[in-house]
C-alpha cells in the first residue's frame, strides 16, 4: 500500500492537470451548440467554422507579428546590455542590473496601466505597436537575465583569445560571443515568443482596432460557452505543444548529447 | 586596465536597453504615481497632490473588500499550490525511474502551453452546472442536484492552483534533483528515518527554492485579472478586477492608479517577508 | 618568426595592491623562459602585460625593438595560449586554428591549408574536422598551441598550459613543447608554479615572489646556487640550519665552516636533502639518529636527528639500497658546493 501511494498521487495529479485540457479538446469535436456533456460527435464543424473566421485569422497573424517583433527587439537589447555589463566595468552596474530586471517584479497589469496612462495623456493612439512596446518591456528583463547568466568565464576567455588573434570588437561579437551563447539567446527568444504570444492584459489595454489572438478569444468569451472556443483553444494548444516537443526532441536533446 | 574609451563603449551597449526601460517602464510608473495623487472632477482630470484616492480605499467598503479578497485568494492559492506541487515534484524526482523523469516532467507541465485565457475557460467547462464534474457525479449518484462550482471563489482558486502547481512542480523538481544524493545517503547512514531525512535535511536545503517559487506564485496571482474574471463570477471582486472596472466604466484613472500602487505595496511587503530566503537570481 | 623582449622598470598596481614591483628582464630571441612562482606572485600579471591584456602602471615593454607598452593584443606580435585553452567550442579544429589567419584577411583555401599543416605539426592532422569537445585534454592543449602558432607570432605566451593535465601527460607534453619550440624558433614565455616543469623545459627560469624577480638563470644554477632563500625553497625541498656568520667563518652546530657568506650576524644555511650522504664528503655532520625512513623508489627519504644538534631534524635523500631502521645511527656528511648561506631578514 505504501509503495503504491506515490503512484496513486501521481495518477490523481495527472487527472487534475489534464482534466481541463481533455475537456477542452474533447468538446471541440462536439456536434451541437454547447460544449458540455453529453458528447455528440465527433464533428469537425467547429474547426471549419474557426478556420473560416477572418477576424480570428487576422488576430492570429497579429499575434505572431507582435510576438516576433517584440522578441527580436527584447533579445537584441537584452543581449547588448548583458554584453556591456559582463564585459565592461561600469560604475553603478548593480543598479543598472536592478533597473533592467525591475519590470519582472511588477504585475503585467501595472506595466500595461502605466503605459496606457502615459499614452492617453500624450494623446497617442493605441495599436499593435503600443502593445508590442509593452511586450518588450516585460520580455527585456527576462532576455537580459538569461543571456547575462550565460555569459561565463569560458566565453570571456574565448573572446580574449579571439582579440589576441586579431579580431575586432564586431568580429568578436559575431564570430565568438553570439555563436557561443546561441543556446541562451535561443532560449531567451523562445521564452519571449511564448510570453508575448500568450500575453493578454497588456494587449487588451494597449490595442484598439487590430487585436491579438488572446484579446479576440476574450471578446468571443463574452458570448458564453461555445464549441468554437474549444476549437480555437485546442488549435492553439496543439500548435504550442508541437513547437515545445519539436524543441525538446531536436534542440535540447541534441544539446545534451 | 579600463580606459575611458572602453567605458564609453560599455555604455553604448547598455544604453538601448536602459533607455527602453526608462522610457516605457520608469516614466509610465512615475506618471502613474502622479496620477494616483490626481483627482477627477466629472470627467476632467485635476493634477495635484491629493490623497483623496487613498482615503477612498479606507472609506469605500467595496474597495477595501477587494484588497481582502485578493489577499485571501492569493494566500490560499500559494499555500495549496506548494502543498500539492511538492509531493508531485518529489515523486517525479525520486520515485519515477531516471530515464522516464524528463518525460514525466514534460507531461506534468505540458498544459502550461494552453493559451492563458483558454485555460480558465476550460475550467469553466469542467465546473459548469451541466459540466463534466457535475454530470459525472450525478451519474455516479454521488449528488442529487448539480453543485454550484463555477462562478465561485472555489473555481478561481482551482484555476489558479492548476496553473501554479505546474509552475511549482518544475521549480521544486529542479531544486530536488540538484541536491547531491549523498545528502540523503549521509542522513540515512547516520540513522535518520525517511521523514527525519526530509524534515532536517531535504526541506531546509530546498527551502530557498520553495520560497522563490511561492513568491513568484504570489506576485503572478495577486496581479491577475483573467482567472477571477472568468471563473469567479461577480459576487466578489479582486483588486485587478476593480482596477479594470475603474478604467472601463468610469474612466477613473486616478483611482485605478492608486489601486495599482496599493497592489505594488502588497507585493513589496511580501518581498520583504520572503527576502531572507529569496534567490531571485536563480529563477 | 622570433624576437627579443625587453621589459624595463615595470610596476603595476591593482588598486593599492602592488602586483609588479620594478621588473627588469631581457629575453633573447628564440629563448625558452619560464616565469616560476607561487600563486599571487605576479607571474600571470607579467604575462598579461606582455600579451597586452593589462597596460602596466609604469615601465615599458619592447618586443623586437619596438615599444609595445600600450598596443592592444590584436596588434602585437605575441599570441597567448590560455590556461583553459579558450578553444572556440562552435568551430572545428581547422576553423579554430585558422581563426587568426582569417582575422588577418587570408582566403579560406590558404588558411585551411596552413591550419591543417599546423595541426599536423602537433600530431592532429587527421582530426581537422572535429570539434573541441570531441578531444581529450592533451589534444585540446595541442590545438591551442597550434592555434597560437598559426599566426606565426614572434613571441608565444603560455599561461600554465599544462596545469589541467595529469602528471604523466604533463611530462610527455613538456618534452613535446620543448621540441616544437626548437622547431619553430619562436620566443616562448611560459608561466608555471611547478618547479619540476620549469626545470624540465626552460632555457632560463625567472623566479618571482610578491611582484619581484627573486632570481633568474639556468635551471641548474638556480637549483644549486639560488640567489635568495625564497628561490632556494621554491626550487625543491631544503633543510634550513640556523647559523651565525663571524669574521672567522660560518659558525654551525657542526663546527666552523669556511663558506662564501653574507654579512655578519644570524643566517640560514641551506642544504638539499640529496646532498646529505653517508659517504665521506668535505663537511662532516657527524653521527645522526634515524627517526623514520620511507622508500620513494629513486631514493629513501629519512628524517635524521644529528647528535651535534638534537633540536634539528634533517631530511636526507639516501640511495635506495639499505633501508635504515628507526634509531639506527648513521654518520653523515655533505659536499661543500651544495651549500648556500643567506642572511636572516632583519
């Protein structure tokens, strides 16, 4: 009995963890208006419905664009700051680090609210760009922290060797630092993409006419339970885990071997 | 060895990130602080140094109530999540065979990648009056009438706990496996029982990791709008919900800003309480 | 490709800590010099000054007759072989070795050919396509050497290059380094804290302590006639015998000796363990009781208490033939030319 206890706990935990996901996916195949038992189907009508919805596809493209743009900027700025702080002795570097990390300790809601107040006071319009700016604010600390933590003595020595062999600063960064930090830069980019892709409250506060996918799903939610929501939720989940599993299988596994 | 030229070059690298953070985080933050001291006359904003908004927090019961509700929910979620996640992380780290551990962990956190809004919605399906849980229990004859599960604090807490159990399992697992197995062997070699080993050796060694995870849970939970809005119904509101109400219906930016400042104050207090054990550099 | 190095009046401070204290050193073209000393003695700082990674607070560095004191590493005719090798993990061996040539603007075909030739020189000609992580420690060390030599530097700087290798491999690599240096003729400056390594490899040893040069010369000279007590101790095991220098000679527990000695007063007489023997030599130390003895293969290491100085314990390396038992009494003596006397620090 005592030996079985851990396995029973594991089983119950997995049921708890998978209950909502399984329900979501199952009732996305519901043949009817309500995503609740009894289950009729399977039917693919809601998938067809969702894929034919131009608002949803537009929101999806917006989400990808915002996530890509915000992640590229966040990772670039984060990398440069990490390089500057790790490789140069700057006065007040502890304070600079704290300042760069600070947005991480504040709720997204507060980041979004602050930006909203400034933008409305300045009379600037809201758009995907303003949401992207907010996403950079929350992703920059993370990208910086990940890349900064990865900048160890090993890279520093390699950079020193490269300089010794005649490389200039640009060549050092492009030929030595970036390739050696590629795993950390990749991880920062991936995480940044994930956060940005899934982010709701900042996008909700800072967009107006063109919205991102989570905001679009939110407005669909107002009209109550619907298998359409199940279908779009399942699709998003499917794409996300496909990306995660691909990375796990091909990138991280390779790195460990 | 550091010349002025090198230093200037260093600043050049740091400047873009610093400017971005300054322009889009620090400045908005200061403006928000100033906004919390402004007042609203009808729809016109009057800048000033008024503490009227903060006074309102103490006076108006629904505002005060929101703070209490937020704290109650967040503390419940934090404690329940840690208590549920620790055994799960433990089992994966020590009961599951080595070669299956990575898979087990991956499976345990896979639903993490469902969209954040959709995850709360999925719990709504599960807990709805004619949802999976009620239907199953009715069919099994456990209950005669469907229970009211959705649109309650219970639903909010469940939705939160689901999310944070995954997060905490990941962080606690990482903590447990990095402990040298020799700690356990040494403790047992010196005569400690399994429980004593846990109580006196493993728990103290993993405490910083647990506190860090719990702090993260606290911060993310107390600032979240989506989960209570979808699952909690309208019987009680959390601080983020009240903030959104001020923004939407009444455009009362000063009061929203004051509430945001209070929210930050609570997080700061939590940080100070946990600071002794926090290892934020290890997140 | 080789050049002489001339260091004059080098001083360097890290904050208030003086890492280099008035260093003057001439190194001839094609010479193999080791900087020897304990950690913190300034040897690595001196190497960094030579390589251009640290600009000295005072003094000058001339390489091949040109002032290099403030020239950046990339523009110096020196290359450094780093302690952890600092191989680029994302590049093949060929790309690693060809990196400096690439920076110099050499085309791919030519630099690949040169890189492969360099790899062949260090015995890795067949592994040019491999990545550093596929190699053993000794192989990595060879790649680092090939990479540093590929740009044909005038002076090669080696920072504890053999520190990460196990003892056996280290001995083999010492011979190989020496052979390669003879082959290419480049000036080698090699930092180490291992006096056996320094003796095995160097034309000349520079012993450093507390930022200063304590002694410099051939390995044999420094071992036999060290210039300071520190150098004497650092080069190997040493017996210290307190003595007193007077106008008549050196007063020792074993009688008055006529030896080259410093100024009058309290002094320390240094005697290598292998200089003590049971066969007759110029200086008789008299009977001594064996406290213990251990077999070391090449010698027997014994602790001896001489009757003439019962407070003293002498370490002796005796021929590995007869194992003395505790409390045996041996009559010991030492050769005069193996003894040095240093004045006590005031």
